[in-house]
């Protein structure tokens, strides 16, 4: 069976949405990067309709902004907005980590250590996008064990809104090694130390952002 035109449009729209969403979340686009529907359609080799629908969904999620004139861009966050999103990360991710702790087995911990080694490689190469992507993978790997999908979806929406800003932050931090708090997160998981885990996660998700908003 061949797909009906409406089905083909839906498939194209979903592909554009998912790929562009991933690029924004992982800091592939800087803050304030202007986009056009025509440009999106050309990049993904689709018609204007899928490009428009994907952009609308991303605007609704806060991943893109749209002005009254229809100008589309990645968000440029004010200091107050950065503080708000950092506070949200602390609330959501500390709770996710706490819920994940009883289900944290050695295979999970070893997986997180492996991801941390990949983060170290991205730091050595100075690859900001790979760093942000693997850093989020480190956190998502732990939070999936919380079995709290609604809470994780909220956390991912925050990551999405912060993606371009995280790219700016990476450039400012000039990292030479993985985040120090990742080691403390792993140590707390091994020890079954919930207070230590909560503190390490809170510190990890807020320390750099505070510097941006400072």
C-alpha cells in the first residue's frame, strides 16, 4: 500500500520535528539563531507544510520563539529565565534521581561510567554538541530508572529550552574534564547514599547555570 498524501506529510513533519528538536536540545544551534520555514523545508527536502507544522510544535514546546512578524529563532534567555529553568532542573532531576536510586543496579552504574568516558573524549576534542548530547544521556540513563515518564518528559522540555544556552555556557566554561559532580553521582549510587545523590545532582545541574546568570 502506498501512503496517502496526508500520511506522507505527517511522516515528513514528524521527521523534521524530531531532528530539529534534537539539534536544538543538544546545542547545535546558538541562542538567537534565526530560522525560516523556507530554509527548514530546503534543509530537510520537504514542502512548506511539514516545515511549518514542525516549527509550530517546537514553538509550543519553547524550543523556538516566533515574533508577531513571524520571525522564528532559537531562544535567547534572560538571566531570570535561566534562574527559573535551573530551579526547575534542580526540582525535577533531584526527584528523578531519588526515585531511580532503589532500582540502580551495577549494570546501570557501569553504563553511566562508560558514558562519562565518552563525555571526557568529547571534552578533549572540544566538541560542544557531543558534550551536551552525552551529558544529557548520562542523566537520562539514570532517570529512566525512576519509572516516572511524566516527570522525565518535563525535564526534557527544560533541556530543550536550554539547549542553545548550554552551548554558550560550554564555550564559557572551557572544560578540560567531565563535570566533577558526575563522579559524586556515581559514588552515591554505588553507596546507596540518597542525601549524597540528591546533593550531587542538584550541584551538577545548577552550578554552571548560576555562572551564566550571574
